[in-house]
C-alpha cells in the first residue's frame, strides 16, 4: 500500500495539548495551512538563529557539502510534532546512512518564545541529538523568513496557545536549494533515502501530492476542535509496520 486513502488531501496539524478546546481559528481557515511547495527555491542562508546551547548559528553554515533535512517543530507540542519526529528519526536509523557524514538534520522551533534548552530537550526526546543534528530557535521574523521560503504556514491560536501548521518536512541540496517535500506520513524510509540521494546530486523533484491528517475534528455545535489522535496513531502504526515488513522481506531476499 503506497498511499493513504484518496480522501486524505492536505497535511496539517494543530500542535498543542491533547484536549478539546475552543479555538479562535475558524474551521474554514484550516485549508490555508497546507504546504505551499517551492521546489528549487534557495533557502535564506544568511538568517542567524541559535543552537541548543544558545550560540548564534548562521543557517548557511549548516550546508557544508551534505544534503539537509529541514523540519519545523513546536517544543510544547504533545501530539503531531513528536509523532512526526519519531517517524523521521526512526526512518533514518533504518537506513545505511549516518548523520554528519551522509546528511544533516536541522529542526527549527516555530515558537519565538521557545528557549534553546527546551527546544533541544524536546528534539532529543524524539531522536534528534548528536553529531550532524542541530536544533535551532529564533525570533519570529528570522524563523518566518525560512518558513515562508519553504512554504510552511503556521499560526498561533491565541485562545489556546497552540499552533496550527502542516505536517511534513523538506530535503535540501548541499547548496541550500529545496529539492523535495515529504508530506504527512505517506512515505517510506526508502523514499527518504531516495530524496537524500537526489538532493546530494542537486536534483529538484516535482511538488509532492498533498495529504490530510485528521488530527482534529471540528464540532460546529460547540465550536471546538477535538483531537482524534487515536486515529492518527493507528494510521502511523500501520504505515510503520508495513515499512518494517518491506525492509525485512528485502533483507531476507538479499540473504538468500
């Protein structure tokens, strides 16, 4: 099974506590939180953010000859962001590639109030730590420049303190050009390996097909967004088991 049901059209999440809550974001606004894909766009490499120790880091300094996976996160998210990072880092561990040698992983916290230690701790809890992996924080303008170039829309819900945003990440070439988008959970470890290979060769892929994760359900009677995280985890679990099955079968065939 390569794709999730055709009804899934747009990847998005509402990052925040796993509780029902009134929202200041109207239901018809969520369609605006799709990735506006810009393959071939050059990232703003002159932007300076801060790493987990609080040291200034120029984005361009992280593009040092390897393809770069760029992911946006929210360090106080208890729903979609952690699940997304778990799938990403799990897929990377299953590949014969090493961070710092074959690729670099850069996670940027979208919350301008996030502290470097808090952002780093959240990322580390989901596998982003060590050589070749960097967690960055910054002010709204700096993070916004990068997000706008990627086409990653996000918005803070003033009523709940949560962030609405899409699910997915990009792979960029060693020179900082966006090579490919991987959206939602409808991708396999081998897709990520291909994306890194293409990015290393400076190839630019076509825009990805958008998908929708039903993380929150809007109740027009109450005006609330209710989390359907159980459904999301079922989808992710099924996709993960399928990917592992494919890898195991391939390994058995090679051994034979």
